[in-house]
C-alpha cells in the first residue's frame, strides 16, 4: 500500500485556538479581546478594503508573485534592500519555505519549546530532525541553550520573541551573546510576530543587514 513518508504520518493534526464567537459562547461574555492569533482588534483598514474591491475587478488574471510596489515600500520602511525581502502568505508559509530551502533529510533544526508548533511541522516536512530546547523561567528563549544544542548537522535555528505562547522576550545582551557564538554555517530565523508587544527588543534587522554584508546569517519574519 502506498503511504506518505514516516515524517509526514507522524505529524500531529494542528488544532487552532477557539474563534472569538466560540470563546464568547463558552464563557457567556460578550466583551472579549482575542490575542492568541495575532489578529487585528479593529478590523481591516478602509484602504485595504478599497484595494480588495479594486482587485476583484481583475480577479480573472493570475496575480503577481511579488508586487514591486509593496517591496519598495517595505524596503524603505525597514531600511533594507528590496532584494532582501520575501513576501509570503503568513509566517507558516515562510517557515516551510525556509526549511525546504536549507534543510535536507537528516539535517537538524533547533528551536524553543514550548513555542509555535509550525517549527516542528516545517522541520519534519523537510525531512529534518527537530531538536527542542526548553525555555528560561521567564518564558523567553534560552539563547545559550540554543547555541549548545547546535551540532555539525544543524542548519536552522528558530528564535521566537516574544515567545508564543509564553510571552517572554529575548533581552538585548542575550541576543548579542547569541550572535557572537552562533556558527556562520547556521541560518537563524527570528519569528517576531508579536514584536509590537516588546518595544525594547533588540534591532534584529541589523543582523539581517550585516548578514547581507557577509557577517553572519539571519532572517526575520
């Protein structure tokens, strides 16, 4: 009988969190703020709604893979070159693309635990070996432990800050220590989906800029 790869069959079914309507129904409350899925509390921008309306007038055509106007705006906003940007359908897609590009069967991927389940999924789909590293007591990534977990087979390190779901953020000195000790042969992926909740975070984009100049390798989601 034809079967999927063992790594795929071992994946646990992803169970998303409750919707806002389900949470209201279960709790009996009407006023609730949902933070679990990093969704806007205020709804889409009127400008976004207008852009969607205009796009429906040409929905019979294939969309552009990378919109040049969006790339230029993002590059100016974040002070990076446009060729350093990749726009995807959320973090899950980008995490899978990174694993597909850098991880071969048998390679190792290091990431914090508990954290975003997509790190393990992306690793296994690529045929990689997941290596989970426990968090610090404050719920943040243990940067020294992440480095200690790196072996000659390690290709990727996922860093989640503030960590999902514990909320602990990586301190500036811990991030600098990590940069000083992580091997150049390892790609570091910083998942900053909740960075807006940590205004004192290190400048992770600086590591991306330096990586483009050949001084280390980093990627920010």
